[in-house]
C-alpha cells in the first residue's frame, strides 16, 4: 500500500496509548490521537490519589511528553461529538477529522444503573479530577468532624460507605482503614476518630468475586481485620445524600458514599444501534472491527468481543486493552503490506488487589497466593506498568517512606477557585 494511511485514535487510555506507541515513526501511518485530557491517567492507582497517598502528577503522563520523539503522531485535545462512518470523518469540539481507519478506545464511565439520586449525591472515582474531588471531600470531612458536636450528625459524617467490592472498592476501603489507624491519631490528637466506620457493600456473594476462592475469602478476612464492615449480597436501592437505603430495608446514615459498583461505555453519537450491546459497549469481531462497519475498530473496555473462552465478553481490565492494542497495531501493519490479519485471543496473565500494608491477593493462571509476598508482587507489577522512570521513582519513594512511618505528606485540600475568569470569543 503506497499511500500513507490516516489513523484517528479516540481515547488515550491504555489501549489508545499503546496502539499509538506501537505505530510510532512508521512511515505508512499518520496518527491523530484525540482525547479530552492532555494526559494519560493510570487508573489502577487512582484510589491512592483519593486517599492522599500519591499526588495526581505521579499517575498522570502528558501526552505530548510521551510522543515528543514521534514524527507521525499528532495530539489533539478535544471532545468527540459525532462519527460519520459513511463519509469517514468525525466531528469534535475543535473541528472535523477524516480518517482511513478509526479506532474507538474511549473506555467506560460510572454506571449508576439509572438511579439519579446516586448520580447526584455519591462520589465517583473514574478520572483524576474525580479522585481529587474525593480527596478534598475525605480531608474536609475530618476537618468538619472537629466542629460537629451533635453525635448523630457526627456519626453520619464519619460513616464512609463504599459501594462495590471489586478491586477499586476493596483497595479504597483498605486505604481508608489505614488512614484511621495510622494517620488520623497523629493529625488530630485532639479528636477521637474511633467512631469512623467504613462500610463495603457488594451485591455478589464475595468481595473480588471473579477471583479465586482463596483470594475472595482472604480479601474479606483482611478487610474485617482492618475494621471494615463488609456486607455481601447487598444492593443499594437509593441514597438521598443523607441516608443509604439497602435492598433488605436496612438504612445507613452517611454523608460520604463512594460509588465503585459498575461501569458503562462512554457514548459517541453516530453509530448504528445494532453496533451496541449491553453496557453500552461496541460489538466487535475477532479483529476488533466494529460490527457492520468498515475500517472502524473498538479496543479495551468499550469493546465487546465474544469468543469460545469468553462467551460473555472479556473482563474490562487493562491487560485486555493492552493486548488488543498490540494485535491491532500488528494487523494494521499487515494490512498496509497486504498480508493476512490475525484473530485476537486473550492471554490471562492473572489478577491482583491490595487491601493494606502487607495484605494483598494475587491470582496467576496456575496458582494463587496471598499475604506479604502478594503485596510485594502487587507493588512491583504496578511500578513496572508506570510509564516514566521519574514517576516510578516518585511512587517508589512515596511507598517506601509510607512503609516505614505509616504516613504521607500529601494531605492538602486543593479546591477550585470560585471566581470565574471570562474568555472573550472573537
């Protein structure tokens, strides 16, 4: 194929970033990487930003810095509004872009399952801005508790309810428990925070329900050892900003509800209805091509692919996104050379979660383990996945200091400025 192919990648998450990286400086491709943020965010450590263990910059990577040496990758910061797959162009907040190949890698957003009260009052944690918002709320809660004398109001303030017992919920519950145990007594010696109560609510029978039996049991055991109240087979039916109502009729008074219970695909207008399936995901074939469309691909969390091993679609995790991006890069190169494409087959290398200091669970394809070694394994793997050497060192230093003194120096409340600066439109 003699002509240069124009590839538009929408989304700079794990899949979009890896695809662009694998096609760097390939003379056959001109790449436009479009995202509404100018950075890539490392979601697995988002909870550590929310609990003031890491700064946002430690898990954020400027896209232009990543692609400084790439001659064929152009970064555009914009929100995609519409796709015209017949005429092969997309409409964004900064204009239109035509394409030869379009790759949708926009990931997922928080799913409130149609409950507008939860959407209005619960705190999500899917993006860096949301993690910062949650950090501000957690730290402000401790300040407000100093000046609250009414015991009912105080208990409501100190009840943290985390909805969702997957890795995000489990790791967040563990981090909050360690804040209660190690940090609050030092930061607030004049206040008794023994009434701070952390609830973890999960609709399935176990925390970390997709993992092995050993990991499911140990994760709950670790949480309960840390003082977390774990309620499984429990679904939140409503939350009005003050009272959490459960499916069994039980009520929990809380001013702090954190929603980590589900995701749904981000939406772009223009695709036919038959291209979507449950969870607002785009149906793709074994080449990640979107159903009924030519030269349009979907990767990662937004993609739904049925295979013999995964008849209900692949898990929405980073490893799937990375492997799909790697194969699509190879297939696009094969197309440019008029060679045969290869079908996608996911290789599950395992899953893991950390609950607290020296408490983690790891499932590998042939065996699983828990405890101290699992905790070190979790730290090592996550450090290796971080993009830059500088960020690896920053995170390692933070973790090392925290390990020895059970503390951090990042508990700063940074709220946005209230005054609005007007911008004149010419």
